[in-house]
């Protein structure tokens, strides 16, 4: 009985770990749908920074996800150059969270 409980706990951990990470394809689909690719690319600067540069800068910081969620939703300026990032008030919170989590995995 104890072995079965351990097995279910281990399976739950594995499922929880894989469910939160978005694939590149999922993130890029969300980005296309919401116009993010007009200013950002995965690996080179366009109007805004490359997502890999953002991932390198903020990856590993404890508050990075929360800070970027606000920045994407409300917009920002003076971090990556003179062109401000406009607010994305119409983008679903879940989509922003998926994109931010994906970007933070990039190096």
C-alpha cells in the first residue's frame, strides 16, 4: 500500500513539472496571435530585445516572472533602449504568463 502511494506521488510530481512549461511552438503561436512578433524575435533584436536576451538578463531572478508579467501587461520604457514597449491590456493573462515563463527559460 505504501509503495502505491509513493508511486502516485512520484507520478503527480512528474505531471506537475511538465504541465507548466510551454513549448517553443506554443509560445510562438501565442506570440503570433497577439502581435508580439512585430517587435520581438527569438534570437535577435528587432524593435524590442530578443527574447533570448531577456531570458539571459532575468533568468534565475526570484522576482523576474512577476516583474515581467506587469511589464508586458502595462508596458515599459528605458530598459532596452529609447523605444517604449506599449501596454498589452487586451492580451489574456494566461497567454502573458505562458510567454513570460517561456522567455525565462531561454539563455
